[in-house]
C-alpha cells in the first residue's frame, strides 16, 4: 500500500480537522513503532531560516515513534526519547512513501524509516515547521485547551471569554485561548448560533457562549466526518475546499445566508476575512 500525497494543499490551509485526519490516518496505516534510520534535509536555503524553520531534527535519528498526539493544528510524534513536532503552516503536507516511490518535488525533509518506508515533508512555500522537543508539553507550549478536548467544558470556555472585551472572532482565532479553531470554522460556529463576529465577548451571555463551544465542536466534527467519507481515489484523507458540503457558509463573494437567503457580508479582523449574515447574526 502506498502512502504518498496524503494532504494536497491547493485548496485551503490545513486546520484541525485536516490535521486530526492525518493523525488518524498515519496511526491506522501503521506509522507507530517505525524508527527513523536516516534523515536528509534541504540545503538551499538553510532549513533553519525563514518562517518555517526546521531545527534539531537530526536528534530523531535512531528513535522510534511511540504515539502521535495533536493539540489544535499541531502534531507531536512522541518518540522513545524526545518529541518531533510538526506544524503544517500554509502549504505543508506529509507524504509517507513506499521504497520505489520518487521523492516528491518541494521536499524539505526526508526521513528514511524502518521496513523501507520514507516519510517526506513537502512544503512549496516553506511555512511548515519541524522541531525537536524534549516533551509534548514543550511542543505544545503556548497553546490553550484543544477545541475537542472533553475535559474543557462549555462552562470553562464561557468563563474565559466572558471577561474579555475584544471582538469574539479574533478571540476564537487566539490559539492560547482555545487551540484548533481556524477562520472558516469560527465563521461556521458563529453563524450556527447567530452571533456577529464583531460582537464584544463580554456582551454575549454565558448561555450563548456555552452554546458557541458546542457549535464549534459540531462544525469540527462535521468536517472530520466529511473528510473521512470523502477520501481521494486511493483512499487517503485530503483537504477539501471551503465551498464543499460540510460548510453551511460558502466563503466566496455572492454567497447567501442559508437561513435568511440574503447575501453574506464580510469584515476584516487582523487580515482574516469573516463571512457572516448581517440579518440573523447580532
């Protein structure tokens, strides 16, 4: 069985559902227990420069993957000693290759693994990050509770946001508050419970904030199920675009609110575009 081209990135940026789908797929296909035998890194430009740095990776040589964990949009391969952390950035993808498969174009790091398999980080824009850490806590430093963590209750979520005076949309994208909510899923959740992305968090009732976390999880779980049920032609998970059937809001000019059937409007929050309905989202 071949593992290549797990996550094409020509549609949109990988978010929690895509990263979690990758994690589940790699585990299902037997990545656990494999040992890194040889590592090849790009040489030009330096892999340790730029937004998507690769650092300390030679330390994984000779180590085996014990578990594959995720918080938010970040993966952590827990080794028999240390952790290999991966953030997909904008265009990162992971290809695990059979022995005879050619190395993909734009490969930044190639890991030759036990049993003849190779795993490649393919990243045309060089925004993905690979780093060696001492522990999962270090790999996930700075991240808040995972959006799907059952131990993070709706009551806790509401109490964290209720004291904030900032607009709700940027708060949802703040990974130190809640890890894994991306731009499109924030819009989906806010639309589900009729909250404007520009509303101040402290002006939203506790009940509504608790409902917001439920809506976030519904949106993420719906996306996970959609990806699971729509693999590519070789049975692998992949990124589908923001206009597919998992989305209530089709994020493109001229789209309509599925509830009110009027055109959606847009707002910019720190360079991120929010799509929402000016009639039902207050």
